[in-house]
C-alpha cells in the first residue's frame, strides 16, 4: 500500500423508498395558494412568491391577538381604578 495510490471510497446513491407526505401536503398548499393569488405558471418552481401571501395572514392574526391583549390590560386597569375608588383610596 502506498500513499499515492489510495483507493477512493465507493459513491453513495440513495433512492427514496417511502413517500414524504409532508412535502406532498406543502406542494398542494402552494398550488392552491398559487391558484388563489393568480400567480403566473413560471412561478411554480419558486416558492418565494408565496411567502407574502402567508405572511399577511399571520400578520393579521398577530395584530388581532395584540389588540385583544391591549383591551384586556385596559379593562384590568379600569377595574383596579374602580376598586380603589370604592375603597376610598382615590378621590
């Protein structure tokens, strides 16, 4: 065995046996979003165009949650002020 004639390792070639259901579901969701938004057919290979559509929905949900949380804090503050007024600590 010499240093200069070292054998290369055998190549690795993997073929999938099972189908990835998650990837298929994602492709179906992307296809439906593409059909709803009216994207051109050449955008089928690039999912970059779809990111904005999903981002807008999640942004609306996040803003709604923040709005409800703000209303909750305001209601708690009003209840606390009312309780303090009734006990005679304020005014």
